[in-house]
C-alpha cells in the first residue's frame, strides 16, 4: 500500500510549518518538489535527509510515469510546492488530477484525511500555509464568500478576467507578479468602478507589507516604491455591502 501526501510548506517564513508536515517529510521514501534548491533550504533547516525529485510544470510525461510506478510499488511520497499548498495555482495539481482520474476508475484510490490507507493508494492532505487565506485573514473584507481567480493571464483572456471581477458579488482574490502589478492596477482603474483593495506582498517574510485603501490611493503608493516579490491582490467593489 502507498500513500501520496500533499504537504503544505511555508510561503516565506520557514517556521510556518506543522509538526505533522515535518514528520511526514522525514518518513516518506521520496519528496517531489518544484525547485530542489528551494525545498533543500527547508529540509536543511529541519535536518531532513529524505531524497528529493524535481517535478514541475515542465516535467515530461516520462517523469510522471516514473512517479506513478513508484506509487504502484508501494513507495510513500510527499508532494510539495516551492511555497504554500500544492495544487492551488500550482503544477502539482496536474499529477493529483491524473492519479484521481486514472486510479479512481479502477477503485484503487481513495481520498482521505486520515493516516490509515484505505486501498492500494491513499491521497492524504497535510494542511498548512496558503497565500490566499493568509491575505484574506487580514484584508478587512467579509470573507465568508469570495472568488479566487489564480494568476491573471499575461495577454489572452485578460478582458474576460476583468469582466469576472466586475460581475462578482464578492471580494475577488488573485495573484500578480511584480512586473505586471502596476499595469494590472491601472487596468482595474479604467473599469469605471470604484474598488477597495488589500494588496499584500512578501507575506510572512522580513519585508512583508500590506496596503489598504481605495484603488487610486494604493496605486499611487505602489508607483513610488520598489516593487518586489509576488503579490496577493484582493479587490471589492465599493458599492457592494
């Protein structure tokens, strides 16, 4: 029997990891990661010597087949991303989806939050840090419901993306890179809709900064500062209660 653990890792501060996650990373046969250099920093801090294997959005099908073969052999694996929860705007979701589709059809996989395997393969989530919930918790917006849109498209489908924001009755959360942030905020400004915004950068890191205010105000602040790190953007239409 084999277990595939989906392990959430810190989004910045390496102390933001659960005791359970550390135990699992020590016990598994292999850790699947995006960037070996990033994951190695975390493992070195906690003296974890488990072998690692890179698995990311550019990995070839052959590597995916190899991973599946290890699970079929009964190996226990952990899947981690560079930061946060795997599968959330993350290439790890592709592997999880394939395992569920392929093996569920043969009744060989069950999804469980317990330690005990049910069938030959058990997919077990190990919860922890996630940039979405981290930013949402300090946004000041009502977060009983919200719309998460992942990363904003670079070129195509941007119009549709902004239309979704305008249509949403709830706060909208998305990720943006430092290279396109100003452009994106300016595009939001041109929608002829007033927004309140919470903009979070470098979450849990030394230079963590969270901006609050109306879109115009936050945009002017951002233009005056050095833009660095990935951003979580939360917007809410002002006319929505």
